[in-house]
């Protein structure tokens, strides 16, 4: 099958079966994952003309109006205290977080889990949110699981939740970034199970409050965090700007937008056009929400997140990327540079396991990805990594 045909077929499937994947993943996995431009190439492309295009007041060409934090007003490139950094900021700040309710069914495949979560937005992932759970001496820290953009507490961890619990951990998760259209959640917010669309800074504050609840309930001083996609960069923001550095021991991320994403080139192209003074990312924000635009390469959020270095002292980072990631791409953008006082383990999912061709969404339904998380949490108890076939889009070893 040709590259173009693969893209078309996958896009059609996504539109019919998983709207969220269409909105976030674009055209699909390439047959040649190494063909993507490098991080340095993207950085150089986006940097060209930026200093010329951006005015001294933060607006494009000096014409963007200032906006205040959360006001949603103004068309500048994140000028003033505006969270946007997108060339536009549609909608206001707001939204909320929520605890999930009854547990949904365990699932080994992304598609059925996503569909169930879309129709049951308050379902809990199996194995999570036992508020009577107390950590043991062997596993002294609770584990907080953070979903990604357009996902929720259930379909983010319908596969991983129970095995991590069964390994002896107290696991907790919640729905963050629940925003309606007026709050900048984008059109996706009309779907009941779509979360993680509000400003990432707001979601980081929600995460700070949730972690404090987990610490109080379990009587511990630190948590470990496992996070997917936006959940990873949001967790990184939490550790840097919301007091999380002293409360997080291990941070394990999958396909996280630590350095932004080109969104299969769409985000990088939009950023370049914005740099010329033509706002194209603003209208896109109406569709994908605040968080979607904040995660594009070159956004103010991404620049601020990494301005002081990728890491903070005292945290052990395990960063997992997949060569077939069509959302966080080039996939190398997810990796972190180790800073003073921290440790960083950057892992490519396919290294040593070429048959795992998980993409951005199905990597959370990959047995190998699960084994990486368990090893990161306790390398003595879980020294070996699993290697099995796991296809893009479906996951679950190819079976629904």
C-alpha cells in the first residue's frame, strides 16, 4: 500500500470510528517513520522570521493586541499575560476537573476503550481511585495517571490501570481540563468524553490540587506520575511552576509534547504562516481548543516550559517515544535533556522490539509500554521488558 493510500485509509477510519484521533493525529502513521524532519530542522524553520514577525509587544509585527490571562481577548501571539501563544486566543479561561465515578471495563485495545470513554465520560479506569489504599514499604508512593488531550481518565488508562494496581501500587486518576466551547475547549468539547482541552496552565493547577488530595489520603510525601501526551508536558509544568518538584519522585511519559509538535507538519506550517503576520492558528484553535494550539512547536507555552532547562532536580524521568507517533512528531521532540540533579531515560518503543508499531494513541495499549512503566517504577521487581506485536490505531495486538 502506498504512503498516500495508507494515509487516506487511516484518516477515513479515524473519522468514522474515533473522532478524537482525527482531530489530533491528522493523516496517520507513515510507512517511513524516519522521514520526518529533525527537531533542529524544525527549530530553524520556525525561528526564521520570528524575530521580524513578532513585535516588541508580543503581537505579530507589533500589531497584536494585548490580552490578559484568561480573557481570550486579543490577537497577539500570546502578548501580555495571555496563555495562548498561538497567534490568537479564542474563548476565555475556565473549565474544571472532576473525579471519575464507577469503573468501566478493562480493555486491551484503543478503539473500543475510546468509544466507551466517549459515551461514558465519568467512567474510571480499572484499578484506579481506591481512596482507602495505603502504599506499602515495597511501593511507598502512590501513582497518579494523567490522560492526554481529547482523552479522559477511563480511555487513557483502561489497559494500564489494573496491571499497575495488581503490581502493588495505589493508583489514582482524574479528568482535567474539562472546558466548554466558551471556555476555549473547542468543538471537541461538545463530545461528552473529551477532556484536556483547556489552558494547560489551568490543568496544571488542577493537577496540583489532585496530587495534594492523593498525598493527604495516602499519608505520603511524594507521588510517581505516569502521563500520556499533554499529560506529560502538563506534569512537567506542574513540577516547574506549581510546586510539584518537591512532590514528584518519578515522571514517566508517553508521547509527551515536552517540546511541542509539528502535528505531521501542520503545526509547524501554521506557526510559520503566523510568523508572517497572518493568523491561521487562531481559527484552528476554535476546533482543537486552547490546549491543542499550546502544544504546537514554537508556542509561548512550549518556550516557557523549557526556558530554564528540560528537567528539575530530584526527579527521575522515563520518557518514551514511538517512531510511528503522528501526533507528537518528530517523535524526538518528546525526549528531554538531563539537567543537574535529575536522571533522564529516553526510550524509543521500537528499540529491541520492531514488531511494536504503536502510534500516539495505541502506545497506551502496548504491552511493551506497560512493561516500561512497571520497570521504571520498580526495576528490581520488573527487570524484563515485554515485546509483542501492537498495531497503530487498534492496539491490543490487532484484536478488538
